[in-house]
C-alpha cells in the first residue's frame, strides 16, 4: 500500500492525499544539509521577525486571534484527457487554522520524552469531498466520502520551521492507475492514521502507522543523508509561505511523509500566473473585510473614479521531482508582500490549483472566508 500511496499522492489533491502538501522545515534536521532554504515570518506585519510573536500564542486575550480560513473546492474536468476513466467531485471544502502554542515533550515517544515544554507553531487543516469514478466503456461507482485531517507542530522561522510532531488522518478513494480495465481497478481505498514524532535535534523521526485492518507499525527514519532543507508533509503551505514569494524564486526542498515511506524531493519556484479578475475581486473583498487588504482609490485623467484592481498576488509552483511522476505541478497563490515592514496582507494563502494524477482534471481551492486573523494591534 505504501508504494502505491507514494506514487498517487505525489500528484493528487491536497485533501485527497495531503502527503503532497507538507512541510515543517528543518535545515537542522541533518548536519549534512547543503541546500538550505531561508524562511521568514511572512504572516507577521514585520516579516523579518524570526521568533514567535506573543500575540500569536493562542491563550488568554489572544485565543480569538488564531488565523482561521475556509476555502471552496471545485473540480475542473475540462482538460481531462484520460481515455480509460473519469472522476467527478462534489461538496468539497477545505479549512486551515494557524497559531502558536506550547508543545509538551511528555507527549512524544519514549525515546524523545522530556519534562520540557516548547513554544511552537501549530497548523491544522481539514478537507472533505465526495468522489465518483466512471469507466469510459460504461459503469460508474457509488459516491465515496473522503476526508483528510492534519495537524503539525513546528518551530519558528529562525529555526527553519523545524518539525516537532505531525498527524495525518486519511480516508481517501484515490486514482489507482492510468488505464483501468474494470471499474474497481480505477481507484484504491486508503484509510490510515500517521503520527510522526521528531527527535528534539530533528535528526530523525519515529512514525506510528495505523492502517485499516492491519497491525500498528512503528518505524524510525534518519535524515543523515538529506541534502536540502527537510519539511514535514503536513505544513507545506506554511513553509512555502515563509519563502521568498517572487516569480524568480527557485529552491529544492525535501518533504518527509510516512505515507510516502520516506523523503521525496520537490522544487518550489515562482510563477507569473495570476488570479482571474473575478477571483481577484471576490478575494480582495473578503480580505478587506478583515483588514488584510486596503483598496486603492484612484482616478483617471478626467478625474473619474477608477475601480480598484484588487490585491496583488504571487503564484508559487510545487513540483515533484523524485520519481516516475516527476513534472506534475500544483500552484499556490499568496498575497504579495509589498512592504516587508508593513505587511498588511500577511502573505495569506488565496488559492491552490492541483492537477489530479493520470490526466483526470484539476481541483481548485479558492478562499471563501477569513473567519479570524492575527492580532494587528487594532483588533
């Protein structure tokens, strides 16, 4: 099962198979790291701050200032080219929650336990969607209800977002292969829980896997041979958010996933792709409602008011480079950082576009609502 999962999730949707997503960050995870990734606190007003702001710790008066955002998830099958079978999705939604908290090392595995508590970030996501498969030669499946729930704990930008712990609970009906002779051959059910306990020095991780109808397993992975900054698979979008958001950016990273049975290589690179006008306008209104965007008032040469163009964004590509499905790329749009010392829009994630494996179409996640956001001093 793990071999299949490694291939399919490298290119599948974030919620369907979140192992594509993910990263904590950890140049310190291996003393041999030679391709280090610079990480910044792009979610703060001042992006150069390398620690964790007290106002981001979800306790006391700041409990209500967690960053909580929801996204609509829609399927686009217009460019699907698979000649064997097709997929259909409905009722898709995705939500994220980001804040700081205190991790108790007594909750770690026996090898890593200590009496210490540590101030870290926490990033949680939840994805739900229904999927149906149909053979081109005839016959279709029932609707399957899929879900992925993740949480990850990792250190501050000054420590390269080093991972501490992550958990993924996956119930997924994923594409199985390019050509399917029977309907049952088109998809594969996956139901598993992965818990990943990183050592305090981030040189290894112990993974406990609970797969449906299988005995629980424990395996330890070493990062001694990892040559680029390594991130956990449940916080990729925070890690990319921390990088230099620029169309000219290019950086190779490593992602650890127990579901993918180890470490895989990915290229993070900037893209000139923009949001379409309608998306940009709607997203800008949602951000402005929470103080994350200030519309620009201007006039033309005749003094007539000009409609605000909306928030500027930067697209970042995430490209799997570690195997037979290399070249499949997902794109993530973030609010552009126009002033690193007055970062109003906090590099908020605006949209994700992920092509499904085997030319089955694309899933698009678009910002629906900012439920709450970080404390700005004016909240």
